[in-house]
C-alpha cells in the first residue's frame, strides 16, 4: 500500500524526495488484523492537524520512535473484519482517530474506536471532524459547560479547532466573538453568523471588544477558547469576567502563555488544560458520547465542515505548508479515494 513515512525529524513542507523528512512509500506492508475485534479500513480522507505538523518537527508532546506513519483522524470504508467484530460489516462507512498511521491507504483499528458515519454525511467531512470538533466539543460543552447567552471569545478562530469552536459556540447559543487575521478570514466568519469578528492586525483587541460588549449591554467574556497562546492570550485576559473559564487548547503562536495565579484567585477564574486525545485513555465514554453527538449534529446540518485545502498523499508537503503558512481557513485534508478532488488554493 501507499503510505507517508516520517524517517527523520525535520520540516514536512520540504518537497518529497529521497532525503526529505517525509517520503511516500509505494510498497508499505499492509497492516494485519491484530485481534479478533480488529477492523481494517480503506482510508478515504484524513485530516491534517497542527499537531501532525509539530510531531514531524519533533516539537509535539508525543514523540513516536522513527520511522512512523503520521496522521490521526480519518474516514473510510471497512475493508475486512476480525472474527469477533459485531458492530461493523465490510463496506460500512466509518470514521475514527488514531494516535498515528492515517496518512496511508489502509489502517487497522479496534471496533470500539470506530464510529459509523451517518447516512448522507460526506466522507471527507467525516474525516475532518474527530480531532477538531471533538476537541472543541469536549472543551466547550463538557469542561466549560457553555450556556446560551454567555460570551465566548475564540482566538485563532478561522483555523481547524477555532472554526469548530465557533460553530459549537453558536449551537450552544453563546455570543461568539472571533479573533482572526486578514480580510478573507473576517468575511468568512461574518458569513457564518459570528456575533463579532476582530482582525487583530488592524484593531486593538481589548478596545474593540470592550466597545462591542458595551453596545450589547454585556460586561465581559465568560469563556476564553485559546489555541494560540502568546501575546493574544495576555491581552484577552483583560476582557475576562469574574468567574470566567479559560480553555487552554494549544500554542499555535509558539509561545506558552503565563496565566497569573494571583489574578485567577481574585477573579475566581477556572483554568482548564485540555488534551483531547488523552480522554481516550482516561474518560473514553465522554469522548465517545461527544463524537456521537457531533456526528448527529453533522447529519442534521447543525454544524458544517469547511474544507480549506485538499491534497493527495504525494502532495502532503503542500498540505503541511498550508498549515505552516497560516493559509488554512477550516480544515486541510488529504483525500485518497477521490479523483475529482477540489482544487487546492496553494
Ligand atoms: N488540546 C488539544 O487536545 C488539541 C487538539 C487539537 C489542536 N490543538 C492545538 O490547537 C492549535 C491549533 O490547531 P489547529 O489544528 O486548529 O491549527 P490551524 O488550523 O493551523 O489553526 C491555527 C490558527 O492559529 C492562528 N495563529 C496565530 N498565531 C500563529 C502562528 N504564529 N503560527 C500559526 N498559526 C497561528 C492562525 O490564525 P490567524 O492566522 O488568523 O492568526 C491559525 O488559523 C495547535 O496548537 C494544536 O496543537 C490542541
């Protein structure tokens, strides 16, 4: 089978060659059904997350031994099943999230980790959903218990997790304020019915958000969703209400922010560090219920997946460049089973 293999740590945006960190192996061994409840899935689409980029750079918290096949969430079609598999049949459309290995034609998962894609849902959308929407759903619904009418401030709001947080925030009935960079991202968020959008390269975030809150008769921000870190987090903390919740999602800026404990004490803030993937080990039921709810929202049209760029496996370096260069608006995908794939923007 074809698979993308990371042989050495390095920059995944370099053109694929014999000496690049990632290479396309055209005769990689097909993964075996390794237990009676194992399922082999022919991958249709797999998504790129910032974490996949960081992992190949050697900057992610999980550092697998080399060589490895990167990739986490995916959708596909069941190709074969172990003798004790009871929930799936060959031909079923499924999606899931692996620790590694989805940048390949085939992957093996235990049946408990697979989710049936509801009838009528697009398979590329299903492959884009688990990590980004799963993270935002567990963060906003389970951890922050976001309520209708609360003010939600989202940093990096046009990225993979950011755009999912925007939509989940709207489903929950929150007042959603999005912070992004550039006209194209501002326009998209406005078209999605976000209550207020700030381009932080043109406006002072604190002043403009305060002005907006005043016009709505609102005091401050109840929940901060932060996949960016750095200076933006520092500024956003000035907007938080008494009793606010801070969701620490990631550090796309490269800078881990400092959240002063003395101010957290005085203002009764709650800081939630959230590592979605670790729910699989520590609280799998929460993750399972969350993904089932998201798939049902997808089938009802309550959430929509915005695919920003779409590439083949052999173009993976371009996919990583879209993430690195902050060109993604929504999800960057690798589509393996679609000859009429949408044209990429790069
Ligand atoms: N905790 C978890 O379980 C979990 C799960 C998924 C993702 N994450 C983390 O969340 C973060 C975002 O992931 P993602 O997959 O949504 O990535 P993404 O699609 O690339 O989005 C990142 C966004 O961050 C903004 N950004 C601000 N400064 C940046 C910088 N210096 N470099 C790059 N982007 C910058 C960009 O928006 P502008 O250009 O508009 O500023 C970009 O749209 C990552 O740190 C990732 O590791 C965490």
